[in-house]
C-alpha cells in the first residue's frame, strides 16, 4: 500500500482533525498519501492495526512511528525530527 519512505494519513473528510492535519501538511508542502476510510472501509482495519485504536486521523511516518489524533505541534515536531520540513 505504502512505501517505507512515505508519509501516510488515514482519515475521513467528515473528521475535523483529519481535515486539519491534511491542511497542515499541504501548507507545509509535505507530500503524503491520503487513505480515505469512507472510500476504502477496509483500510480502517489497517489504521486500527497500526494504532491499536479506532480514532482518526492516524499519521504513519516514514520511520514506522505513528500519531493518532495529533496536534499540529506534534506533527510539526515529528516532521522536523525526520528532516521533512
């Protein structure tokens, strides 16, 4: 589904936190793969397997770490740690 070097966001358009996280990544110019859980309901199982939770968004980083419902500050900090911004 995704390559190890990519950033992946699992979310849904009805989710305000998902929309906020996508907007942040877009504003920062960070490329990512967006997995729409409405269009691909089976991907919800993948997101749950990654996070152990049903909350979204799940942001999967290239180093195989992840955030669930992250704040903008948490995402920015992780992107800086990975030298993506």
